[in-house]
């Protein structure tokens, strides 16, 4: 028998007989590894321990310590185990497909009766029994005709249809979890006992059409989540609970911030409270940008397709653009315009007005640019994914030599803004040159080097996404972590020599000749809409005082205090605070409860004692204690607290 050479992660090589399985390789290294093994990586491909290895390769044996492999297998094997459990409980149910998804898996079943929450409990119990039985997982390769005959005999029409839809006549892989069989590419675990019986949960049932087509039969999709251990599952479920409490759509209603409606899908109707947050954030960003030597501009919403053709968006992005056709006077044809999906081409138009010299660079043009992008209705989600939004956009026009310094300045600004807004932790990802690209390797080396040096000089950690850059340049993505550990990608920094070239931007260099500038696309928040959604969820609605739309409610305890209440409100307003009076004839506890739901950070309660002493009784959101303060002192304290972080 021929020999093959396998290379291990430590560089050691070892010869094996061709056809050896990864399980045999693992056992040969150490019997304990043979037991602990869950799968292998063969030349980077996830490899089932039972599959034969027929040629030289790099191999690594995976155990439960290898998170990515472990989670994929746990979730995938559980899909099979769940289908087996369902057919054990209800043998008439037909099985279809069951892929791994984020945090878990789903499986689509054809059953006349709907699955109830009680059914999910029964299925979970049966799954645990299968796990405890430690049933071996076996795999075989069958040819198509045998597989089809098998499923016809078993009356599994969906499986027959699946096989018939696979092109060619390659043999098919079958898997058994104990006696229960499914068509599957694999890989899988060695036996069901490798699954953690206490780290999964069936979450929900939803309708789903067979093969995602509404003309097909409607199936029932059961979702499950799974992790490596009980603690991870618990942490995930707690996070879900916490996220539901913080849902910005729910808080948006309770705080009267915004609404969405059918007639304008994905476009936000901002109410006074929500718009106050928006304006406050926008003014803050405006000050930060001005101080960082950006110049603010404003460019048109509706732009002729000719410009989008020149910029390349018409070809690459047409499906996501809102088109506006106009019967222009005297024109034979309709004039076709698009609502801008991004601001970049318009910024080059501003740059192109008038001759630029190297002395004008770097030129930083900022716009709170209102953009529209067509997103499918299924992908939209509150403020987090919308069709109409405003970016905190800017483009820096500069020379190649200026990229590093601009990148460093940008990251410093971004981290300071994130800190001001309450996010101390963010991750940086550097996406480097892809396979298909323009520009010389020398240029790529230089530009990627500039970004790397900028990050490293700031002493920040970063990860590399090899090959994930745009075809014309590398980019940085900035992901912040919120209060419950969720990550949100917000900031970007992208190096682009391409658009200035397409749109003919140039500058006169020191040598007197014309050169192309680079264009750096950058955003810190991403969009105001989404960022406000993130802020609301991060703070669970309890926004920092300077951002809170309603800062102070002055509430009367008795109607005789009304005059003083109005005087206090007037003083607060004069000092620039957002204050309102509540002199309704209601109990003070009722008023406090209502304003707590509205997430008003400070309530000043006023009774006759306060009127006589010219004090206020200050109560903070979420606290039961009140503090009695002289009016003047309360005013001073609140004004200081309301000062935005960049003005303190
Ligand atoms: Zn499978
Ligand atoms: Zn841009």
C-alpha cells in the first residue's frame, strides 16, 4: 500500500498508509487524543475523523478546546439528534434540512399538527436520552440510485427531491446517529456522548416554506441554540433577556422617540424627544470634527445617473438605489436621477472645483450626509437597519505620504468620541489586499504599512482580515462592545485611489506636475440612526444627562406649589437645560413612576416645604432616595452635569 506524509501543526511529519482515517492518526499520536478528538483540519478543511486521507496533507486534530470546530460540530450534530428525536416521538413527521446558524441550528419539518411549547420540552428530553446513550456516529458513501430508493421506501419525499436537485451523479454521503440516518456532507462528532446535554435549548417554532419559496409547502422550523457548556448557554440566555429589555423599539415607544410606518418603510419619523437626541449628538460630532480641522459641506440628495455611471455605482450598486425620474422641460426623454446612496462622488465634485495644490492637502471634507439605500423588507430592523439614514461621513483628500498621519489622527478622534459616548472598548480589523485588485504590490505594501504603523504607534491591538480589502485599497473596521457584551461595527477607514481616478481629481505637486490624490473614506458613528439605536440599548434608555432628551421634570406635590414649580422650570430653561413642569393634579408617586418609564434622569419634587425654603427635592432615575438642595446649588450642579463631555 502506498504511503502518505502528514505534516502536524508543530512542523513534524509522519508517514501513514494511504487511506488512513483522521481517527486512526489521532489514536496513533496518543490514545487519549484518540478519545478526545472531535474532528480534524486537513489543509484547512474541516475533516471528519472517519474520512480516509488519500494524499500528503497538513493535519491538525481538533478537540473540544478548538472553539470554532467544537461549536460547529455541536450545533450540527444536535440538528441530527433533534430530527431523530422528533421522528422517535412522531414517526409520521417528514424531515427536510437542518443547517447550523449563528449560535445554534434549525431543522425544518413537515408535520400537520403545529409543534407546541410542550412538544419542544418533549423533544429536548428525547435529545438528552440520545446523548446519554452515547450512540456512535457512522458514515458511508452511497450512490444516488441507492439513496433515492432508500428515501422512496422510507416515504421521505423531501429528501428524494433534495437528491434529485443535486447536479451530476456524484456519490452521496450518509450519516447515522445510532440507527437514525440522514443525508449529509458532514463532518460530525464520533458519538452522541460528545454532545453537552446541558448546554442546548430549543428556542422557538416558526413557519418556513420548503426551499424558501412561498409557492411550496409550508414547513415548521424549530430553532435551537447550543454552546460548549452550561455557563455559556446561561450567559447567552441572560444576554437575550437583557437585550429584550433594552430593545430600542420598545424603549423608543416608551420614551416617545420615533416611529416607523408602512408608507415609508425603513425611514424614521423622529418625534421631539428622539430628534433632541439626534440634534445633540449631531452638534457634538460637529464640534469634534471642526476641532479636528474638518470642513463641513452639504451636497445634493438627487443626482443624475451620469455621475453614478462615472463613479461606478450605477453598475455595481444600482439595485440598492432609489431612482427618481423627472420629465425635464424640453427634454425628449425622462431624466433619470438617483437619491444618493453615499456621499463620496459628490465630495469629489466639491474637491474638483478650483485648482488644488499640494499645500491644500490634506483636505478633510465632512458631511452629515443623508443617504438612501434600498434594503429588502426582511432585513430591516427598527433603527438598526433602515433605508433612509444620515452618515457622519467625511473624505480626506491627501497624498500617499500623508495616509499614516491621517489614519493615526482618525483613530485618536474615534477612540475619544467612543469614550465620550460611553464605549471604552473597541476592536480594530485591518482588511488587506484581495486576490483580484488594481495597483502594484509596491503601492499595496506602502499603504497597508501606513495603516499598520498608525495603529501600532497608538499601541492598539488589531486583527488582520487577509484578502478582505476592497479591490483598490485596504480598510479598517472598528467594532465597539456594548454594556451587555454585544459587538457593533460602527467606524470605518478606507483608503481609495480609485474614485479620485474615475472622477478626475488632481492636485499640483511640488514638482509642478499634476498628481492624483488619495481619498480616505471614514466614519465614526456609521449612521446617526443606527448609532442612536445602539446608544439606547447600551444605556437601556438611561442616557447620560447631556444626551437625555428630557433632562428634568419639576413636579408639584400640592397645587399651592405650582408658581414655584414654574419659576424653577424657567430658571432651568434659562440655564440651557431641557426642563418641563408637571403640575397635574396627581399623586407625586404616580408622577415619579410615569417619568421613570419615560427615562427622565432627574425629577425635582416640590412641596410647600421646598417653596418656603427655596429648595428642591432631587430624585434620580432608578433611585428611591431624594436629596434636598438649595435651588441655586441644584441649578449649578445640573448645568455642570449637562455639559457635553467635549466642553467640560
Ligand atoms: Zn449533518
Ligand atoms: Zn466615501
